[in-house]
């Protein structure tokens, strides 16, 4: 997920956070298997007491444990906050916030596909019933274009593709129509905030000179292509293809993409480059757009390759302690820090590397592993929830899943620390809460169970530890909120795809 959180590597990563973990997977017969007293289905699809007790691998045990965490998170949300956007687990009430323009049920929409994938059938039906009966799109409020797209539209599209249930498709298309007025600018670059009732849009007050943010307008392509494909209306695809045209015309300093672009002039407002907050998911969506097109979108692939080459040349550095990091760039001057949001890049680079050959493949796989190792080093020094600001972890949990196409191969990213750390430090009586500062000896919780904890963190952990056939990476691409969208193995001309 994109954002403005910064904190990370400065000099030698001495005391700043980043994300996840590398280790050999436990092999059968090594003494690392566990007996699960509650009874557990070995394929981890139905962890139920009806299954006979037996010895299961550490991976299956962690899969089962993740399944229980999801059920616990959902059950408490349902009991104390159903229909609100998030659960406040300490005070046992709901939180609405002002990010979604009056829309409700962010946790419901974000959790739908995770519930379905984990075969939590009763819980999925509860969520579906809420969408059918209570999900109202006739709202009047200020919404983040980016957040509504990745959480609501992404979640609805993914659940439609997984289930074939028309209610999810119709809601996604209706909501997509409400986002289109944000593109009514001189360049077609959308503004970041839109009133879902009036259609009025504007830029964030903190954005320099009324600019739009690279990670926001650059993180629409996957969802909007599917909106065009499902609706038969090419307007959605045309909007995001125009963004590509604007970016192809504007000069890139040293081949890099700054974070702030004017929706009026189509020029950069500041020369601040970051692969973390404000920039992150733009790069992610380039490689994923190519993959989602079944490798037909050559424009996206070239943009990704060129951007990564510039990042390697100008931003990739090593700390005094030998840790690889990706610096930020401000008008030609390097800022030697890496925010925790940049940790997703290990997975992104590995994902791209798996579709490269020769020296390039080897170099990028090594870079991906080094970045993920750096992030792991930062988090293990705190031993708690990743991120000093305390948010429950989100998209960076995808790194281990993508670094190794099969999560059960030797060298797999060891998310095995994550379930234990999450339960030890983040679980409270009525859900999971972020921690305000992971570096204090007596951390305090922030009283927020983020919707993306159910959408991303628990889904990625489940896929990491469970059977490889739960969701084939040959057929699905995850949006930046971890909602799976199908790879288009057929012609996409109706959606405006080249």
C-alpha cells in the first residue's frame, strides 16, 4: 500500500524499521514437525476438529494458526463493528474515519476474498449478506481515489472472479463509475480526492502545488482494465492508458519518476523520487500489468525495466554494515534512508526477475533477497509488529511470497516469525491492534484493527504456509491490497489492451 510513512535506513539501519524474513524451510523428519492436538486437515483448507489428530509440518501448523487468526479477527469485527470501516479492539467499537467518502464496511470488503480463500464459509456468507443488504453507494463525502480503488473495487472484483456472484460485479462497476469524474483535469491525470456524491475532485492539501501523487494515479491500471472488461465500456481502460501517455511524454530526470505531478500541466512539481511512500505501487503495477495481460502489455514491461535500471544505477546503495537499501532522491541529492513501505520492492523485483533470463535474472534475484534481508534485519531487531508507527503490517508481507514462487521450497522467506510476533504483541482481547512504537520496552496499542490486516497480512501468511494450489500464481495477480485478479489469457482488445 502506498503512503507517506518514512522511517528506515539511515547510515547503517541501526534503529529503524523495515520488513520480513529469510530462512530454510523445515524439512520432514528433522524434528521440526508438530502434533496439533485440536485436529487439523493436512491440506489446511478446513482446519476443523472433525479432522483426525496427526503429525503435521511446521508450515501446516502455521497455516492453521493463520486461519485461526483470521477467524478471530473477523469474529470480533462482526461482534463489535460490523458495518463500520474498522474495529477498535481495545474499546470494542467501530471506527469510520474520513478516507472513504461516506462508504462503510471497508473491513467487510477487504476481508471477503480472504474468507473465501480460507474456506471460512459461514463467515463469508455473513460478509456477502452485508454487501447485499447494507452496502450503500449513495454517499456524499470526500474519498481517497486510491484507497477506494484498491480496497473496495479491488476487493469486489476479486470476490466476483473467485465466486461468480453478480452482486460483487455490479457493486464494483457502480462504484467505478463514481470515480471517473476525478479524471476531469486538463491532462486526464486524476486528482487524489473525490466527493462520491457530487463528483467534485481536488488534490490533497499536503500535496505540493496541487499535484497528484505517483503511487496513487499509478495504481489504478489493474482494476480499471477489469472494469472495462466486465462492463464492455472502454472508458475505464482509456483513463489509465492516458496516464501512460502523459508519463511517456514528460522528461524523467536520470530515468527516474518523481512523486509529484501536476494534473494541470503534466509536469513534475518536485524532483523527489522514492520507491517507498508516494511512489511504491506505481512500479508494482507496471510489472503486474504486464503479467496480468499474459505478457502482452509490452509498454508496461519496458516502463518497468527502464525504471528499475534507473533505480539500480542511482538509488541502490549499501550501508556501512553491508546492508542493501534503496535511497530516496531529491533533486539530484541522495537521502540515505529507506522507509518500511519500500520493503515490498524485494518481492516486486523477484517477481520481475522470475520472468528474466541470464545475468539479469540472477542479479535481480540477489537484489531482491538482499533488500528483503535488510528489512528482516530491521524487524527482528524490534521483534514485534513491523513499522515504528505501529500499523499492522500490510503489503510488504508479499515479499516472501513472490521471492519464491513455491512457498515450500528451500530458501523460502520465513514468515514463521510473523504469526508468533503478531499474536504475542498485536493480539488483544477483541482483535489485533497495531503498536504505537515498537522500540519501547512496554509498547502501547493504537486501538485499530486495520482492514488491510485481513486483506493482506493474513492472506499472504496463509498462502505462504498452505498448499501451493490454493491460488495459482500462474493464473492470478494480486493488486496492492492483496486482492487477486485473474491473468487474462485471452485477447483484451475490448478492454483497450494493446
